[in-house]
C-alpha cells in the first residue's frame, strides 16, 4: 500500500503560501462522505469490528487509516482520537475490558499474521503480543475472526486453525475448543461461549469446559457476522449479513429461541420502507459490530458492501447509536479509504457517485445509498475477491435520456467496469461489461486514458494500439442496459509522445489529450503536455490550440467541464489548478477557501481522483479524493467571467430510469 503521509507543519506552510485572497473570494470549499471534515475529527476508515465500553466509549478497528491509528475511539458522536499505528491492525476483531483492548493484528514482517495485541486503554500503548494461529503468512484475509473477554479469560477465533483458543488476559494459553471456521464471539451471563459460523449460518454454544451445549441454526442464507450478549435483557443478539440484513435476538435460557429482530427486514435492500439500496435508520448493510453501554444505548456498526481483496478499501464506516426505544440518537459515517465523488448530471450535481456509494448535501453530506446488491449480483466485480483491481471506488457517471451509466475503476486502473440502473433495482448499479472485455473486442489493458463523456460515448487509449478508440453509445436495451457500437479509431497525434489521458466534451466538441515523454515509464502519470482540440469530431485532430505546459510537479489527475481543465498533483500539494480551455491560461488555483476549516489532504494520488461538472447556474463543482481523511473535497466555483454554460436537466434526487 502506498504511504501518503506528509508532515503537518509542511502542509500548513504550503497552504499558507499558495492561497491568495483573490482565489478565496471566488470559490467555497466543502466536503462530503465523512461526518466531519477536519483531520483531527474525521470518522475513521473502514471500521470492520467494534467493542463498546460500559461508559459508552466506542472502539472500532480498521486495517488502514492514513492519518490516525487503526483503532478509532468515539463517544456521543464525537471522535476521541485513536490508538496504534495507521496500519497496525487487521480490522476484523476487537474486544476489551476495564483496562485493556485486545485487537487482531495485521501481518507484520517481524511476527507475521495471526497475532492479538493487548493495548492499555489509558495510555494507548501495546503491552503484550499474543501469538494465536499457526497461519503466520496471511497478508490479506482475516486469520483472527473473533475476540471476547470474560473475567480473566480471553477467547480468540483462529479461523484457519478451526478452533477457539482460550488464554488468560495476560496471554497464558489455557485450552482449545474445536470449531470449524469460527467467527464472532460473545459470552453470556453464565460464562457460556457463543461462536458464530458465518458461512454455515449457525451459532454454537459451548459450556465453560468446552462442551457443545446448543446450536442455533439460522436460515441457510443467513450470515451471522457479529454477536453480542445483552446482559440487560439476557438476550443474545446476532448480526446477520445475509439477505435479512438485520439483528436477531434470542432467549438463551434453556433451548435458545428467537424472540425478535431489530432493523428493517432486508436492510438497505428492502423496497417496502425505502428505495432499494437506500441506507438509513435501521436499514442496515453488513452488521459487523453490536454493543451496548450501561445506559442502554445500542450501537450498530455497519460495513457497507464493497471492496475486493484489499480490506483497507472496503465499503466504509457506518456507526449508528439507538436509544432504549429504538430511536436513532446519532450516526457517524465515512467513505472508503480512497475514492472519488462524481457529480450526478441527472440532478445537476446535487448527488455524487463513488464507485460503490452515493452521497448528497454539503458539510459532510448524507450517505444516500450503497449501490451494490450482493444477493442478486454475487459476482459484482466490486465485491469479487478474485478481482485484481484495488477496490473500484472511482466513478464516472453520465445521464442520457434519463438513464444513468456508471463506470467504476480502481486507484490507478487499466480495467473499467460498467453498470446501469433501472426502476426495479432502485439505487443498485447493475453489472454489465468490462473494458477490456469481449463486449469491446479487446483484451489489452487501457493505459493511455479513458473517458465516459456526457453523451455516454466511450473514449479509450488501449495499450500498444497507437490510436484513440471511440465507442459511440447506440442506445439502451429494454432493461436500461447501455449499448455501444464498434470502435472508431483515430491515430494519436504525432505531437503526443505517449498518450496518458483523454477527456472529451461533446457540448463544445472539445478533445483534451495529455502526454508524457516516451522515455518515462510511469503510465499512471499525466505528464506535462496538454493539447486542446476544438472541433475534434468536426475533423480537427491535428491542430491543438491552446497547448498547455504543466509546470507544477507531478500532475496526477485531470478533469474538465465547460471551459475549464482542472489538474491535481501527487506527492506535492493539494492544489487544483483551473486552466482556461480557450486561452490556456491558469485562471485560478483551488486550495482552501475556509481558512483550513475543511481539511483538503495532501494531494491527489489517483488517476481519476478529480471530477468536474458545470451546473446549469454557471457554477463549477470540482471534487477531489481525500484519502487522508476518508472523504471527498468539494469546490464550488463561479468564474468572474463564466465559460459557456450548457444547461443540464434537473430532476428529482432519484430518477428510477
């Protein structure tokens, strides 16, 4: 994983040096996809497990959080800081007691995988490392899948070892309990151990001596992903990540029997209380953590669907707190580790699509929907563990005749995934094609630029072809699935040594091509040369005007709309430069208009991390990925003399097309 950290003092100095009063007056800076927009208070990245202390302090564990420790701490809807390093933990299991936290550790060259770290809750320091599993080489999947404490004992699920291991809280091994593929753990008031078998849809009860007492066999489709014994009600709570997407409660006095549920049946996929895909109160996704405090507040940690083999780039964090009546008290949410926010043209930029999630609003925005349906589309590439891309969190979106097209890709992609929407599926993005793929008659990677334009046409620089391939949108089938014609190819202009990006603006028939010196091998970089062709489809494929030379170091991502090209940089500054497509002049630089009240991160470390849209009002909406604070930065800018604005049809926030 790439490290992006830069010194805070250096960043503050860079921001101070680059912001001018003129620029500050021209645009506003906002953020979405995280409840909080500052570095110190941001909601942590991809929390996949949780433990709640009696006083209401919530601890979550993540595989990676760029700018804080992997164990995030919250209380009353606010961040209290973090524990550990930003890449210390695996994220899949955490528990605690009055003095300590016990957390599944990430693979480390010094001790491998399959270890549990004990951390002092007061100092945050690790004071013990407990080797648990014989599997010490796993770098991606969870080895430790459950943790629980009772008195002086610590219980640990060793998934590949097919056992629950019992230690003292000081790390002395006591015994093993054989369990096939053990997962989440909890202990009841009698000291009996409950073990989830996620894939089997079962929860097993073991006595203090390790003897099997009872088995709760849920539906064959159920996936018990979290457990909690509620001592206040003497009920066992089972978080189900199967199609029910809810919490099931059981009486465990004698033979276990189900007593009720908490949450909407079907969760975010339910269509009786909302639109399919819509998240919200009790519309759960993957319930990966359940806990209560002494006051009776119930905490539910959801992990929205998304993410491939890289567990640090998952669906995000969605932590909800409910009072004793079941009413929502507060929620904390964050984006995946690194992803963009593409303004939705069907709503004139009111909604923002990531590769997996949908957001709206300002000052943190509202988490509208998770666009993945793992039940109907289990082979969706965005959740395919065999997929080699590093999390398809980067979106491009078009709306043609009221029908949306979504393209999702990874951080530095050479493969692009296509999706469509229809009324029956609501917010769910339906998987269609892959480029490269048979639908586009190519198996070569796309390493010389890709663009989904506003009319739905595709433009691709397919590796080693020396041409720009233009796939015209020919229409949609009866389900809303887009259809493209065969590629029309145009030679790459001779003035481009090596093509790196393609952006086409159909409203003005403007093509923007970027290039790098052919001797430079980093195909993910933009390069320093930008050629602007006015009238590309009209026949001007050889006379660029203007030609822009990028002089700031390390241009990484570009986006364009209206009469402006926006450029972001990596390993340098968070600045977004706006170049006039008529004159080639640098008209403004977007950094931060809010005196750093919104944290804008370090840079843009992704090929398609910038998105831009020109609203019907003449306002440009420019978004930037912010892996530092698990969010997306939103700039809203109206130039003093606006470029030719093209009216965009405004529809309701959701159009079931």
